[in-house]
C-alpha cells in the first residue's frame, strides 16, 4: 500500500515553488500590459449596449461579494469528486478534504482548470463569431465562468466559497490575475493576511473596493473588442483570449489556495 504521509520538508519545498511563482508574477514584463491599451482608445466608441453589459457585470460582481448572488455553486457536486457519499455536512466534508494529501487536492484542481479552459475556449469562439454584437454576451459569461472555477478550486483545497471572507479572497484572486505589477504586489500583501489567518480588519474592509476589480477585469477586453469587431476572425481571437483568461484566473486561484493549505498543514498541531 502506498503512503500518503506528507513530510514537513516536502510541504516546505512546495511552498517555495509557490513563492517563486509569486515572484515571477511581480516581475512580469511591461509589454504584458499592452493588452489593455486598446480599451482606452475603444472606450469612446464602444456602443452603449456594451457599456450597459459592463455596468451589469459590475453590479453582479458586487452582489457576489455581498451575498453570493447567482454565481454560487453546488458544493455537493464537488464533494462527490472526493467522496462516494458526496458529504452532506459542509463543515465535515470540507474538513475531510483539508486533511487529504496535497497531491489529491491538486489532481481535482487540475481537472477543474482543464475543464474550465476548454469551456472558455468554446465560449470565446462562439461569442467571437458575431463580432462586437455577441461580445456583449461574452462579458457576463466569462465573469460567471471565472467565479465558478475559482469557487471549485477553493473547495478542492477545503475552503468554503459561500463564506463572505472566501468570496473576498476569490475576487482578490480574480483581480490579481489581471492586475499590473504594482497591483499584484499590493494584492499579494492583502492575501498574506489570509495566509497568516487574519481574515478581518484590513482585508474585510476592502469589500467596498470591489468595483476596482471589475474595472481591471474589464480592461482585459481591449484586444478582444478590437478583434471581435471582425466577424468570423473574432472566433480565433475569442477562443484564444478566453482560454488564456481562464488559464490565468484558475492558475492564480490554485496557487493562492494551495499556499493557504500548505501553511495550514505546516502549523504545529495544538
């Protein structure tokens, strides 16, 4: 029988890899910000119905932070990925997941990442087919897919996305994946409060700043709006950009939740 015992040295090695990834994110090259530049130019000529969709997405993201809104997922389906009985008691199921080997959590999270990327690819190609008119549909769909994937990643590491503090964490992950270098450094400092177990105070007070998350998220549609204005050709760009967006979002979620779980495992038992 194979053993699932995780040594402290192994966990610390995994933690070091995550910290290396964080450093790489803070050292991103300037040209990676160019994807947002067309937005500043196109904003003036963007049709009102696109602006309205962006406004709706802003409101929906705020609703998600405050109450979960319509984006909350079914946790029972996720529990069944880990346990045949699915698990009826949230606290018990999440506790069981949190005690599993990190490798098993990673396998479930990687499956979620691959599935969400494939869904985003198809979605991007479909909404890219009609040019700018179907782009309006793409905005709330991509936001919903991002939030769903991040919630599933949270459960994969034993955290409850229905808790308000976790929804803030998820939105911060969403923001991190699309922020510039300065923004990434600031967000990592915010998330450090979760890593140290401090979920209140400064981080919780940032609930009121959720709008900046969507404004940053909105900027990433710069190139997409530019190319999806061209019907048919927009299919290729829509598929690629949606896939890369979900890749960035889910990778961030996995790294951040993985780090929290490793630190939890490294805590001395009382």
